[in-house]
C-alpha cells in the first residue's frame, strides 16, 4: 500500500504553482516584447542568425545610403559634362562659320570674342565643385582646382593639375564603383590633330598638307615610333626617270613602296599631300610630329589667337581651322565615352539598388520569422498558462484543507 | 506451559507501550515540518511471560532511496549552479544594448560614410567616436565577466567553507553515534542519525559523494572520484582552494588537518554538485567567453591598425596605429625559483589572424648566460591547465632554442606571439610561465588616435599614366602590402621623408638602382621596370598579362637580389596592374601620393579606406584551437582560410555557444529535478509524516491505553473481590 506524507501534499502543490508561475511569466514576456527569442538560450542557432541578419541589414542600409551618394555625384557629373558638350558644339558651329571665306577680319574677331567666352565657360566647368566644395574633376587633389591657367607656360597654358585617382564607393558586397572621373582622362588626355612637316628638301619646291586626315591618322599610328625618334623620319626619292617616287624610312631604311609621280602636280602619300616640283634624284624628307594632347580650353584658346591675328596666311588659317575642328571632335569623342561610362555606372547602381532592396526585404522577413513571435499564438499561450496557474491555486486550497484532525 | 506474570504487570507493560506509542505519534506530529526528520515507530514484541516489551524506537527509512536522493541532489545542484551562472551571461548577451555586433555594425557604418567623403573631418571624427564605443562595449562585457569571475571565487570560497563545516559535522556525529550505539540499553539515537543523514544530503548538494556503512552505525563518506572525506575512525579531510599560477583561477585540493599534506582533487569540473557546476561553468563558459571576447578585441584592433598602416592619412603621412595594444605579462608558477622573474608577451603587429584563444605554458629548459640565450618549451593549454590536443589527440608543444635573452628584445614564438625575457638570464631551468594572450585582451586596448586626420583613407602611392601615352592601356588597380620604414628585412621602399627610395637609398646601396617606380613599355607585351632616375631595374619580355607588373619583374632574372627574400621579405611593398593594350613608348609612373608641386596629399583618394571598410566582413579571426602552432612572423606559415571567421561572426558564435550551453544545461537541470522529485517522493513515502495517519494512530493508541487501563482496573477489581470474599 502506498502512502503519502503531508510534506509531499504541500510540496507537490507548491511546485506545480511555481512551475505554472514561471510559464506564465515567460509567456507574458513573449507577449510584451513580441520576441520569440528573449534569451539566446531560447534558440541559440536563431540568435546567432539574428545577429548576422541584423549585421547584414545594417550593411545593406549603408550600401543604400552609399548608392544615393554615388547617384548624386554621378548625376552632377553628367550634368556638367552635358553643359560642356553644349558649349563645345556651339564652339564647333562657330569654327565652321569661321571657315566661310566671305568673312572679313572684323567678323573673325567677333567670332574670336565668342570663342573666348566659350573657352572661359568651359574652363569654369572644368573646375566644377560639388556641394562640399571639392573639385569634381581633380582626382584625389580635390581641394585645389582641377585645371589652372598659366600664361607663362611654354607648353599648354590650360593645364590639368590634379591626379588620376578617383574616389570609390561600395554599393554592394562585391560592387565598388568610381564616384566620378578624373579631368585628366576625360579632358586632358585628348589628342590634338596629328601632323607632319617637311624637314629637308633638295627639290625646287616642296610643301605638305594633310589632305585626308583619316588615312594620315592610320599611317601615323602604324608607323609612329615613340622610343626612337629617328624612325619617324621618312624620305621621298624621285627616280631617274622623274616619274616615280620611292618612299623609305630614314631611321630603319625600310622601303614603303614606289608610287607614280608627275612633277608639279600634287603627290598624295597616305593622306599627306605634297606640292612638289622635283627633278630626278631629288629627295624630300618629312617627319611625323610628336603628338600633342590638348583640352577644349587649350584648343579654343589656340583658335581664338588665330582669329585675332589679322596677318595670318590662308594656309595657316586653314591649318588652324582643321586643328580646332579635329581637336574638338576628338574631345567630344572622349566626352561621349565618359558620358556613356557614367550611364553604365548609373545603370549598375540602379540595378544594385533594386537587388539590395529585395535583400533588405527578404532579410527582414527572415529575421522576423526567427525572432518575432506570432502574437495571436502568444496571447493564446498566455491565457492557457494563466488558467493552468489558477487551477493549481484552486486545487491547493482544496487539497490542503483536508485533515482528519478537523473531525476529531 | 509458561508461567505468566500477573495482570498488573501485563497491564502496566501495556500502558508503557501505549504511552511510548503515543509519544512516538506525538513526536511524529510535532516534527511534521522538520527537515530531514524520519518518522518513528515503536518496535513491540509480546513477552514470553506475558505483557508487551518495547524493544526500541525505529526510524522508518529506505537506505537505497536516500542514496538515490543524494545522487540526484548532486546532479540537480550541479546543473542549477551551471545554469544559473550561464544564464546570467546568456541574459547579458541577449541585451541588444550590450551587443558587440551592433556596435561593430555602427562603427563600420560610420567608417563607410566617412570613407565615402574622405575630406569630411566631422565624419572622420564620428569614426573615432564609434571605435571608442566598440572598445567600451567590449570592456563593459569584459568587466562584467571579470566581476562574475571574482563573485564566483567568493562563492566557491564560501561553499568550500560550508562543505568543510558539513564534513566536520558528519565526523562529529559519527563519533557520537558510535558511542551511543556501544552503550548497552540506550535507545537508538534517531535524532543524531537524522541529523547525519541531513548533513550528508546537504554535502551531496555541494559535491558528488558516495557513502559506505561502517562499523557501529558509522558511515564513511567519499568523493565520487574516490578520495575520502570522512573516515570511519572519525578522521576527515578538508577542502582547500588555491590558484597557481593565476590566483583568480582557483583549483581544489584535499588537506589533512594538522598536516601540510595536500592532494589535488584533479579535474574540479568533475567533482559534481554545486562546486562541480561552478567549476564547470568557469572552465566551459566563463573562460571561453573571456578569451573569445578578447580575441574579438585583438583582431578588430590589430586588423584596423595594419590596414591603416598601409594607407596615407589626411596629412600625407603613412597611417599610424589606430589602437594601442599593450603587452601582457606571463604569470609565474608558484614553484618558480624566483617569483619576481618576469616574462613579457605581445602580439606581433599584423599577426592577429594567427592568435588563438589558447593559453600557453612556457617552460625554461636551459639558460646560457654567455649567449645570452634561453631554450624554452611552449605548450598550448586549456584554461584549466590541461593540454590542448590536436586532431590526432596529441598535445601541441614545441621547443625553441637559442632565443635572445636580452631584456627588451622580443623573440618570435608561435601563433602571433612574441616574448621578451625581461629578467635577462636570471631564470632557472624548470621555471614556468603562463601566457594568456587573448584573455580579457580588450582591457589592454586603447584608442591611440586622437586626430581624425590620422585615419589613412588614401593609398600611399599615386599611379599616373604619362600624358604622352598613345596606347589605350590604363591602370586597373594598385595594391599596397607593406609600408614599414627602416633598415630591417621587412621594410618597404617608402622613406621617412614621404617618398619612395631612389637610387642610392634603396637596399642596393650606392651606385645601385632605386625602387621600381616606372613601368615603361618597349612593346605591347614587354616592359621595363625603372627607378626614379630612369635606370632599368629589370626588363620583362613577352608578358602574357599585365597584372601585378612589379611581381612579374621580381620573378624575372636580373631583378636585384637585395629586393628579394631573405634580404627583403616584401619589397617595394606595392604593385600595380594595367589593362588594355599599351603602345611601345607608353609609361606609367608610381609616386608617393603627394602632389609634387603643392605637397598636398591625395585627400579625396579612398582606396585604403575601402580596404578598411572591407574588414567588416573579412575573415581575420583564427577559430580553430586544435591546429598546430603557426610560427610568428613567418609569411610561409599563414592560417588556412577555412580556419578563419569574421569578427562579428565570432561574436555571433559566442552568443550561440553560450546560448547552447545554457539551453543544454537547462534541459539537464529540468530532467535532474524530475528525478530528484521522484526520489524525494520515494523517501517521503517511506519516511515522511502523514498527519491523518498520526491522527488515526493517536486514536488507536489512546484506545489501547484505555483498554490496558481497564486491564489494571479489572485486576484491581479482581483483587478487591478476593479481599471482599476473604474479608
């Protein structure tokens, strides 16, 4: 026969009340905090996951802020480049206008004045600043203007003085984009018109002009030797019959071909037109000039000087017109490349922004699923635990009131 | 037929018996709430000569139920002590305000924002503020843990005293019970037996014990691991606590009273009961957490320091350390010849990814005064002093010979640690020191930067393409791996005067070439590395790609041997990659990132800043403790990628580890409580007082008393009737 002691009756009742109280308090805390994980021990794996998800969310939010910053700065740069593009197109129009043979000196001076204004406008745009006063095209030297005007310089007087380092912004785990471009790459690294000159001649007369810039450029790039300057010298030799010209490289001695020739009429070799009056055995030396790089301001400045020069020869004026048109076209090409580069980065930043947003949503959902409690379930649970406690309390008084001594 | 005694005698024996039974019942009722009380019952036998004999008072106990209760009591107390303490750490880690991961997140958020706008000084200032907050956060947790440790020591101290009191109590009771049981005719000493059982039960809550019945109702008490606590002859052993070498990391031993003889208990975490639970909590949770948290602080600080050192600050100087990391002292073992000997350790700069959460025991093997050199053996040990085992189960230990024993000279050892024999050669062979590189390392770290300008967001090199270049190649990237300045083997090409070593200043000496600072193309796939004077350092022909061109040059015959290991481990310390097709004559130059004309550094440059920000997710903490030693300062022995985790990741691992241990111990405790409840029920069923039963007994014994009283009155009546008949 099993027996039960008085202590057991009390202990069991009290223990069940205590246990019920703990469960009520846990259920209450879940309802109050809305958290399924109050302590990491409630769900150790979930707790670690929550920490990582929170960290990722913070990082994603930071990436979104970075993205806004990147977009702002790229859009500002795009606007500046558009203004420069408009100004250059206007200058190009004026340059074509200046080629009109009917223009008098006064008209050229007037065009020159407008070109100067455009030059100053572009120079000003080169030195655009962002909201914090940083020069956006100066690379990492953003505290000083990207371009300076140095009239005493022997080379270009509109000079880039920043560097090529561009600050970067991280917009996702793996995507880091440049926030802008260096003026050196967009504006400064632009070829001026390539040219060649007759350097020596035994002929009666020898002049050269570039009649076909396209084929000359191809010849130039195929043959220009930056390391050995002597290899940039070429020689035309008239044959004994006086009806053919052999072309050779002075430095290497390589023969470039033999072409028919009539003295007194133009001889065209790879876009270079020689006006040549030569007898058999005459030689004409010409060389490829070292390529120059000029920015818009420099090109326009050169042109404005020419427009202001009343005593310029027609051929020099022609050369200057070619210089400005080709210089501006080369610059516009570089500008177009930069603009499409910006567009590309803006596209990437937009798509990263969208995918980051998706990640934020899915991470938040995942964190909610792990960490937060189903409110309805939690409240139902609290009610259940509360009634269990009430039942324990009720039975306590019942059970402990029973005593045989009451009947003695 | 036996001759019976008379009615009077029978009646009076009955009265005595009923009286004794009433006494027992009353005693049971009176002791209904006395802890450890076992109900009593009188043993009655009928006498051969008539009447009843009271043989004695008997405690109703179930010896096996009591033994079971003791075992379950030990288990419950052990699990409760562990759970109570672990859940306090669990609680503090649960609090988001205390989350190191959150503060790391805020720090890197501020860093990103600041890196986005490198010229914004206010944003840089915020980075320093957040860096301080991270340290503060780690320090808060570390001091909480340190307080827990000192509280724990006090708790262990008072529990040990309580245990010693109980041991003495049991021994005393043993003696008294022995005396009483030897006294003929004395009643069974039920109260003393109850008191001894209660004392043993209390002791079983403190440590796991087993008992053996001895002669003369004595009992022998042993630790469950075997050592004796109370012996039959009345002698006993005391617990003693001591800390060697770490006074705060106590260990348990048994001492024989009035003698200097002590026996270590062995594995404290295995003694069971409350003490075992506390020691186990200390070894498995507290110590681990302290070390892991220290590891977070160390790697966080060191990784940022190293990366900042690779950059150029707002003032155009190589970035200084962001945090200062103090050296740590080795702890003397008590057996050392001179307890004033000091051994100093530190973490080698930039090698925090080799540091583990292990402790190390350094044993001095041999001292050569003339050298002065010292040979040592270094063992990896756990917080409790046991050896760390590698994956094949062997202890990890290695001997180093011929270390420089000059005070102030740090010797490379293992796992990113360098040691300085601060006491020169005044060590004795056999001296031992305990190194705890990661324990509470956060308290050794301070924010060293006060000027936000010193955050090095820029790269120390500027790479420029020559404006006369005609090819379409451009620079696709630059890396900086070393900026240290000086004449030692790990120095770079950077000079103290904010420049790069030119001819004469470089390791090739006078007349030699300088560090490569120009890449000059002689053909689309061939280039020359040139120094600042334009002298060719090495020519590379037929390159298949143009990435890391300086490394390609270094791998080409003709590259100066003075630039290569072992003369220079990482020279010049930078490299560049080029993409696109260059033309012969194109060149790219590398210069110190300061404008040559104005002297202004590249302040808008944030290449190094991106690297700093990337540390948020970089894996820089070595997590595997069972790996072998990695030599300090040896680039050839670097930690494997799979053994590394990120800094915040380690924090989440800590949280989940502590959570798991707490959860597991809660389950163990709940299960043990159920078992304890069952065995307590078993004991109570047998020995507990039931008032209803006693009430019934009272009536029963009262009736017996009345009945025997009637026997006497009947005898009286009989006697009277005889008197009357004769009268």
